[in-house]
C-alpha cells in the first residue's frame, strides 16, 4: 500500500514538473497593408533554448477558412518572431485570424478585421 502511494506521488510530481517552462506565445500582433496585401505576424515568445522550445506552427484563417499552415523549426530569436504573408483574396470587412502553436505547450491567437484603405 505504501509503495502505491509513493508511485502515485511520483507520477503526480512528474506531471506537475513536465510542463514547467512550457508556454504559448505571450503576445501575437497582426497588421495588414491593404495596398501590398501583406499580413505581418509578430509574436512574443521568450525561451531559453531555441532548439528545444519555439513556435512550431502558424495557421492563418481568412473568414474562418484556413488558407495557410506553416511549420517552423525555430523562431527569430529567444524572445520573438516575425512572419509576413501575402493574402491576395483579403478585402475590407474580412476577418483574419492567426493561431501560433508552441512545440511544448499551448496556443495563442489574434484576430484582425481588415479596414478600408485610409481608415487605418
């Protein structure tokens, strides 16, 4: 009986410790230039080891339809990343949603409604 309690406690502690340091991006910012049709995605994701912990996937949706999925092997540096996509089908009033996924744990998303030129 005592052995079972020790094993259960060990498993419980291992589960608590394993996600330590794992976290999604703390911030995702989007900007869209209607003239160039370029979407800029900037994310903040502070990590200690770029090889072991990074944003590994970015998904771009236009009006709730996935139009881009990109897999990454690293991020720009130990605190952030920046990506640029050309979205030729986007028009004023459309919604763009970007989801960033951490290879260790969690997702962070941001949304943007495209403004008519001159209203930004």
